[in-house]
C-alpha cells in the first residue's frame, strides 16, 4: 500500500531530524506505544480527521506531553483515515 510506505518513510526521515517541513505537523499515534507521523496541515480540516482530533481532546484536553498532537487510536485506523484524505 503506497500510503503505508509514504507514512513509514516520513516516520523514518523524522527520526533523523526533529524538524517538521513547512505546511506539515507532527502527530503521535497509538494507544500504548506512540509512533510519530508527519502529515500536511490541510488534513486537520477534514471531518474524518476532526473526529480523531476530538478523540485526542477527550483523552488529553489540550495538554500533549509528546510535544505534538497525540491521537489515541490504532495505527491502522490512522492510516485508513489518511488514505481516504489523500483520495480527496
């Protein structure tokens, strides 16, 4: 699946550099172990992603100890949501 490769490449490149490219945001995904992904800021406006943000707000309020947005969902669900956003 192309989106998985893209996201994994994003994850591995971000391990080498803490910088987030302009127009992107780092998010931490996972229910137990957190993995960092870098996504376009434009995804934050989509209703499917808004639901993930609502879950994050319910779980953490506006305090995100990882330094970025932490979303308490499975990696598979996150990849499904991002895949659907890329198609639009």
